[in-house]
């Protein structure tokens, strides 16, 4: 059986300037973290998998496959089918990723109806259920609210609910907690933890915070300037050798003396 | 997110040069803007060079050759008084383009001033300015221009003023909307914290950011302005005869449209081309200027 | 230097800051921690004069803040905003952004001061001619700090200065703020939801919840988790790295 995600020699260029230099890795249904400073190219990797690169970017790879399906050569219809249905994407700021003129409930229902043949009533039921699943205590009220009326943490949870509606096999989370304060971030992580474990999904967690992913993911890939400089299990991060990794580990201020 | 891939300037002069080069490159890459600009510049050049290009005086009547079809002597034929149509077209473009130029220059500035003031100060300033704008906005542009010219009397400058008065409200609205969203931005707060006065905030921080939308709007508006000016001329409320003016030429040529179609067609095509040129330019500018700002 | 008593600030009709009192002496550093919505940013903005004070008194160097004209206030305190992408004018070069306070107050030697300010935040003089979109997030934030230093204020207000930065840029900013404090003896008022950040930069900390200070403690106490109020303890707990639940069978 093929791996959930296989990437070999992925390169991304902006004009003549290459920003990703031959990225290769594979993942199963596990939690893999991509860590690096801003500008390192980690978001571009996520976008390459979804074939949603920014304008002006060109991608090439020896192999880019999701569950055995070739992505690099897939046509637009194929990608549309994969995106959302089998690969979900949670971004950093729900203010920008949620539609501001639709209520939260309407957006989640839309996600359900796009990928399952169900009636409007059934979609509403499932939307409310998914809001409950992301631990929103008053799903009926939040269902009718607009994105700007809820806090960042709640918006992010709604985003997760929306992305998990079609039951994807892989979730790409790009800095999902970077815009949230401490306790909201913990809540969102707990929800992701729970849902990913229960559904047996793969999780590609992109972050600049090594400390954060250390306790959350199984394996870590450290990326510096468009190259993978370290691959190790999360538990073994303390023994990491590469200087960049050590810098990242040391950079986060710790509370305990 | 990432630092830019452009070359980094090492002096103020270099920074300016790089920006201009970047702007020129972007402009050259936009087919619509290039085409539109070419048309507009060509018309302007033709108008400026009219004395050199016209083979005849536009007001010279040759009644023996009246209503002559296009031919070797008169390339676009003659009108009902035997005047060379091509010459009248060339001189007429001066009238049309000067109206467009004056409107394009002053109306957005007036709209900018009014809109920024209204958006920034709010309260009674906003109310007074916007209600005034509403009054002018309530009338269809041509009707308002008509009424104003009828009150002031015909003539090019009155036509310009009339069109300007009818045209400024949408610019004020756009400028106000932009100002409302900009005044809450942090760089404005930072300037305020540095002790900047409202005038400084408006002039140096807010107004420059409103300009792109106004420029785009102005280019797209020009087609309408040209048509309105032609309409006024058509109704005899623009340039006084015998001055060549495209709208008036169409009016005069109406009677002969069936048999001597060129008398009305020539100025008609000229108006269409001018409007097309400005539209293309406006579309191109919108592609260039709007996305960058966001 | 600052004396605040029972400050009340309203936004959109609602009381966001509900009776806050504190003192800050010259050269001291105070951190205000709390979750989003606790009112800490609003409090900071009210101190900077960006929001009106609805109740209580605020004295700056002995004089009531309200009596201070904006031009005078700008020489006493400055604010570094959270979002480095929004706090610089998109069409102004760095040089222009830094020279603005100088021009407003009609000071001289703008060019020298600009270069000096950039050097103070670890950026070379070539940065003067760049536009914000040509700088990284960390560089923009440094420019924001440089701008705040141009008028040599005695108090620096910082609103989540590292929230929008990645981990490495954060570490650099922390180092920069520490060294600036050492060199210039500026008073700092730092607002953040990041306890570790605050503990690394200040000595005294106030915990804010729902518009009120619920606890005051030393940074040392915070670092060792020696807090009393339940909300503080919650915040300390939340700042610990998330460790996922052990996999069930």
C-alpha cells in the first residue's frame, strides 16, 4: 500500500529564483511537523501539495503523490476533487479564511453538501454536530453568527469543523494556533489532537514553533531556507544536532526557570 | 511574508529609479493600458499638431464643394458649408480632449478633498459634504449639465464647469470610503502618536493612498465625459459655432445621414475611438493599481 | 512617572477597562498579561492617548495626561504596535517613516538621527531606502521600534511586540528590547498574552481579566508558578507546552 503522501525532489521557483530546493519526504497516517522560520518555505510545501501556489510560482517534482494518486500531473478537475474531500487545509487566521458574508453555520453546511449528497435539514444537523465536536458550547447560537462576531479561537474551531466535514484523509494545518492566545491555542490543539486520533487522519502541521510541535507531533522536519536540515522523531528533538534546530529550540522563552 | 526578491536600493535616488522602472515594466506588460494609452496619446498628438496636419482651415467654407464625399481633395469629405471634415475633426479633438483633461485634473482633486475631509472628520463636516454630494448625484449627469449650461449660457468653459459639477460626487464617495477604512489603520495611529496634525495625516498619509482608486475611476469616467460633452455640443450648448466640435458636427450632419453619411459618421467614429481609448486605459490602470494596494 | 487611579475606558458603549490602578517609576518595566479580550490593549491605547479615558485619573510625570498636548505627549511616550505589517505606511520608505517625527517637531539632523536609530535596532543604513514590503516581519518590527525611539521618549509602550513574529525573530526582538533598556534606561510598559515573553523582559507583572487587575506579582514568582489568583494559575498552566493525550488502546 502506498504511503499517504510521497514527495520527491519538490522544487518551487518564483521566476528564476528557486525557493524550495529539492524537498523529499513521505508520510503515513501520522502527525508530521514542518518547522522553520518565516520565509523558509514551509507554507509553500503545503500549497504545493494542494497545487494552490501563489501567482508567479512554478513547481516541479520528481514525484508528488497522495495515496498513490499523482498530484504533480493531475488536472484541475482531479485537484478540485481531492481538495477539501480528501485533503483539508486549516490556515492561520480565520478572519481571512472564513467567508465574511456567510454565517458560520451556512459555511459548514455548504461544506457538507458539497461533499455528501444530503438534504438541507440533514446538513444543518451535521453542522450543529460538528460544532459540538469542536467543543463549542452553544452550537445553535454560533451557527447563526458571522465570522467577525466570534473570537479568534472560536473562528479557528469553526474552520476545523468546516474542513473536517468531508472526512478528509489528510489535514494540512498551517500555523493554526499562531494567531491565538495561550488558552485558545491549547483548546484548538486539544481538538485537533482528539479528532485526528479518532478519525485516523494524517496531519501535516506547519509551524515556526518547535516547542509547540514537540509535544504534539510524532515526527519533525526542520526546514531552513528551502531545504530540510533535520529529520527526527519529536521525542528525540532534545538530541538534535543541526545548529538551526538548536537555535529554534533555544529561541522560545520558557517560563520555568 | 518573505523579504522581497527585487533588487534592494542603496540610496534614495536609486529607490526612486527602481520604483519607476518597476512601474514602467508593469505598465508595458498590460495590453489594455498600453492600447488605451496609445490611443489617447495619438488623439492628443493629432489635436496638438492640428495646425500642421490639417490641409485646410477648419472654418474655410467652399460652398461649391459642399457635401463632397471623401476623395483625393478632401480625405474625409466636406460638410454642408463646404468645410473640410478632417480639419474640423483635428481641431475638434482639441476641444474634446481639453474638456476631458480639465475634468480629469480637477474633479478627482475636488472629490478627494471633499471625500477625505468627510471621512476623516465625520460628524457635521461629513453630513454637510455628503448631503451636498447627494444633491448633485440625484440628477442624471447630462440633465444636470444641460440645466447648468442653460442657466449660464453656452460655451466651452461653461460646459466644462457644468460637467465638473455633475461629475465630482462619485469621487468624493470613493475617497470617503477609502478614508474611513484607512483612518483606523495603525500607521495613521503611529503618525498621530508622533504628534502629526490632522492636516498632515490627511495630506501625507491618507490622501496618497486614495489616489489609485480615483485615477482608475477618472480614466473610466472620461468616456462618459466625452459623450456628455458631445451631447452638449449636439444640443448646441457647447462650443459656439463656427468652432469645430465633434458633438456639434454630428448634430449638423444629422440631416444628411442617409445620403451624405460621412458628415455625421466621421465625428461619430472619432468619439467612439476616444471613448474606447479611455476605457481601455482605465481598465488597464485598474488591473495595475488596485490589487497592489490591498 | 505614571500614576493611574481607577481608570475606566469605554469602547462602543461597553466598559472595557474597569477601574485599573498602578504606578510606574522612571526606568521601571511593568508587564500586563491577560487573554484576548481582557482589555490590556485598550488600556495601553488609552495610555497612549488613542482612546479617550472615561473615568479615573492618569498622571504623566505629575501632570494630568489630559492637560498634555499631543505634541508634548509624543516626546514623553511612544507605542510599538503589534502588527509590523500595519504600523508602517505602505508607500513611505523607512527613511521617510523615521524622519516623520523629526519633521513634525522641527528637529534638526534628521539624516543622522535616522541612521543612529536604525543602528540602535541593529539595522544598517542601507535599510533607509526600502519599502515595508521589502522587509521581513522582524525587520519591520525593528523599524517600528526605531521610529518609537526617534523622539527619545522616556516611556516605551509595547503592544504584543512579538506576536506576529516567528520564533527566531521573537528571540531577536527580546534581545533588542533588553539591550535597549540596559542602554537607555527607558521605562517599559509591555502588554502580552505570552507569559514567558513578559517574564523575560520585566520585573513586575499585573494580570488582567475582564478589565481589572486580578493579581500583581514579580516576574520571579511567575516563573516559578508562585501565583495566588485562579486566573493567573490558569494562564500559567496554558503557557506550558501542550502535551498530547496518551494514545488510547
